[in-house]
């Protein structure tokens, strides 16, 4: 399913149906995040790129692809008209942090 006007904004039909079935805009955004971006890309990125706020000496994060991010935000707002883009962006950043934490814990447990 194409979310926006270029081929880089495609998700599987299963991902799209799962995203639309989510009870909130934030949960829909979480689902689409991993439909548009690989876990590896998400773990190395954040919304806008930039310096790690916790550790300024850590490796600089790459921004998520702006076209894909825009498509994700528009799709979520279209399906959830009351949703606010800043809230969705915050939810995406939070999900990225959760995924990083899970990955770090998995690595430490190994």
C-alpha cells in the first residue's frame, strides 16, 4: 500500500491493515514506523538527526527519511483526524527510544 506519492512510502497490505486497526493514532504511528523503516535504520536514527542529548560524545544519529516520515504523519492524521502531528512525532521518538532500550538490554543479556 502506497502511503504517499512515491514508491519509497509503501508498506505491506498486512502492515497497513494492522496500523488502521490500532486503537490510537500513536499506536498506528508505531506500526507504520516499522513498516516503513527497518529496525536497523530505526535504531541508528531519530526524527531529525543530531547529537545524542544524553551523551553528546555518542555517535550522531541520522534523521529518518523525511519523505517516509511525512507520509507516515499524513497517513496517521488522515485516519485519525483529531490527531496532532507534534503528538505523533513525540510518540515516534518515544518508540525509537524504547526499541533502543530493548536492543541494549538484549545485547547485555547475551
